[in-house]
C-alpha cells in the first residue's frame, strides 16, 4: 500500500514539474514574439517543426521556418488577450488550443488587430525540453472581410 501511495505521489509530482516546464516554455515563446526576437523563438522549435499558416503554404523544418522568422524581423508582430482554451499533456506530447488577437504589420504602418486562434503541438525531447512541433492557425474573420481591411 505504501509503495502504491509513493508511486502515485511521484507520478503526481512529475506531472506538476512537466506542466510547469511546458507553461514556462509557452511563456517564453510568446515573450519572444512580443520582444520581436526571432532567435529566441527559433530556439523553441523542434528540428522537424511544421507550420500551417493562415492563407499561406505549409512550412516545414527548423531551417525553413527560421529563415521565414528572420525575414519578417522588420515587421511588427504582437499578440494580446491570449487565452489557452484547452491544454493536454501526455508524457512527451502536449497540445494547446489558443484564442487571441494579433497585429502583423510593417513598422511604418498602423496596427490592425485581428481575432484568431491556433493549435500548438509541443514535444518533449530526451532531455525533457519542450519544443514546438506543429503550429496551425487561422483567422476568425471571414476571408472576404479580411482582404478588405
């Protein structure tokens, strides 16, 4: 009986540590966006990362995604009112469903905030470090309206 309780407590503690590590990684991911720091964001990507951008083609592999992040370093990308709608962790995989507003514009252009959402799939590597493996996002705004803004 004592062994079962001890194992249960250890599993609970390990789960709490895993959740804390993932939550910290997610915070650093969004902080890197707010700071306009593509290199910090790149460090949080899995080598085989896949991005499925809104109104764009699939990007895959850390090298291609990193180049895309670096090319857009002259643009302003900000997020506000982010909410984790759902989150699940199972051993070395986790996902979050997020809702937020974003603006993405050139530095000399005005902010335009758009309601959107995403799904992030996170994977923990052999050292226990969480990396973004898949990022899927799309707008809440109908494409016809979005193109008129």
